[in-house]
C-alpha cells in the first residue's frame, strides 16, 4: 500500500469515529446528562502559570488540534517534497483550488450576511474543509474513481486547513507577546537544528515540541500554529541506510492518535449544541446561519471548480489525465464538509447563542454537502466502472 493509501485508510477510520463522537456530543448536550456534559467541558484544568489554566474544551481545541495539524502538515510537506505534488504543475492545482475554495465561500458568506455585524469575523467560518469527514465520504461512495481524485482532495483539504489556520492566526490574535514569540522562534530553530544533526531520540523532541506549543500559546497566536510550524521543519528525505525519514516515522506513530483520538475528542466538546425547537428554527431563518450554509454548500464548489478550471485554461496548472471535469465537480462538493476547523473558527469568532447557531449551521452544511457529494460521487464512480 502506498503512503497516500495508508493515510486515506487511517483518515477514513478517523472520520467514522468523528461521526460517532459528534452524535454522542449532540445526545449528551440535549439529554438528561446535559448539565454534566457542560460542567465537564467548562471545567478548568492546568496551572495559572503562562495562562495554562484552560477549560477541558479549550485543551481539546488548543492542544489536541495542534497534533492534528502537525500530522496534516507532515503529509503536505512529504507530498510536496517527494510525493506526487513535487512537480510544480501538479502541486499548483490543489493549491489554487484551495485558495479559490477559501476566497469564494468567504465572499458568498459576506454577501448573504451583508450588514450583519456578526459577519465581521464569522465570514471566516466557511473557509475550511474537514479532511477526515471528506475522505470518509469519498471512500464510501467513490471506489471506482481514479486515485488522482483522492490525492486531489487530500492535498486540497490539507492546504485549505493550513490556510484556515493562517486566517485564525491573523484574525484571532488579540494580543501579542514579543518575548514569548521570540522563545517560540528560538525553539523552532532548535527543532530544525536537531533535525539537521539527525538527532532521533524522542526524549529531546517531545520537550522541545511541548515547550514550543506553550510559547506559541503564550505569545497570543492560536496554539495550533505550533503544530504546523514544527511539521514544516521536519526532514522528509531519507539518508543512506535509513529505512524511514523522520517525517514518515512521525506520521506512522502519530496519525492514529490524531485521527482516532485528537479530532474526535475535539468534536465531542465542540459539537455539543442545543437542538431545541427555537434553535432549530433559527438555523433556517437567521442570516448568520444562512451565510455559513451558503458559503460551505455553494461557495466551496464554485470556488474550487472555478479556480481549478481557470488555472488549467491559463496553463498555470493541469488536471490529471484520468480526472475529468465532472469528477472534479463531484470531489469539489466535498469541500463543503467544513466541520473540524469550521467549528474551531466558530468557537473563536462568536460567543453564546450566536456561537451555538454558527456551529449548528456548520453541522447542517457539512451534512448537506456530504449527501450531495455522495450522490455525485456514486454517479461518477459508476461511470468509471462502466468504462
């Protein structure tokens, strides 16, 4: 099995666990254990030193998702350095598609929610694509599609999520501590130096990684940036006599923990929203929720397909020979499965009932995009099988 195939299989299993965690969260938040669920989510854990007295929900959001983005960053760097995206024109297509899949949903959301003051930061909610859910739907419904479709989706989703994290770093950094930032840069430089000197022991790397996360968290930037930065500094190419590069070795060890634990635990604490009659009614009448749903379901497919075809027409990028325009549209519909990072941005950009409303809109949009994509992918899979 190729490394991409292994990644797909792990993320597919993770998507199933993620779905179960979401269902449990919704049940817990709306059942007889709602008070216990909220008390657990809001319980503070950790020392006050360096502002680490976070709630359990914040530990999941700031800590566990850093692992998720570390693994995603490792996969992206490996594909760009030694994988199928190492050729410029192959790499440009998903990168351009991801940019279009971020800009257009934001514009659509702003258009629908124009004039609503909540959109000042909520416009960023529909920019992200969820890797685990999207790959899970793809694996279940598109067994007949060429492997290039899966690689395109994975690459697009990883670039998309990394772009969303940059949006988070820019939009949601309310204060900035220069001393903590300098410490973070020094620790990242130390990590690179250890990689350069071929140091392998985890007894060195784990403390450096944890200290980097603490420094990034303390400087005011969202702590998940630490995971991305460390991943992009990890060595990809193998040395003579080396079976696996550090990048591949870390993926093998950490990806099951990311897909099977980190993301589902985050979803358990992030997806527990109220499903009362009033709340459900607002989902389909409030401009905030309609803007998010339109951004994910309409903006994503228009942005991904439009930017991809424009790049191909201009000769900047090229479609894989076995990936047709209809295949591209079917895969692009999966871009509307926002979930993980969209929930994170909703958590950061809004408070109280508006935050719950935005999260509900993300869940509705992700479910709708999944169903539409499943129908399109099943048709394209049959068409390829018939050829």
